[in-house]
C-alpha cells in the first residue's frame, strides 16, 4: 500500500484535481499549490476538530469562493481555516 505522501500518489492527485477543475470550467484551476493547501486545510480539520470535519471545511471554503465572499481559493481556504479555529471543540483532558 502506498503512503499518503508517496510522490506518485501526490502526482496522481495533482493531475486529477487539475483535470477535474478544468472539466468543470472553474475560474481558478486547482494546481499543485491549491491541492497542497487544501490537503493541509482538511488535514488540520481532521486533527483539530474530528476526522469527519475534513470535507466540511473544504465545503465551507468552496462556498465562500463560489458565493464571491473570497477572491481566490487561497483566500477562501484561509477564511475557512480561521473560522474553524475560532470554533474548535474543547478537548477533554485524558486522565
């Protein structure tokens, strides 16, 4: 099984994200930088909130960009990350 940071896995993901964003005729195509940024954003949500939060933080960023509340995918990801961190759940201390 390939590791998640395997260069072949990342290359496949980058190619796929670029092709899909072009097929959807997105104004801003997902490139290698965008993919890395969204992997970091969703990874942070999975670790800092709960694992199932990952797709939701990406959805929030997509909404911000699509609704015109962010001028770029980068700004949308940053706004979603800021909101996510303002509402982190309180973690119970382990005994």
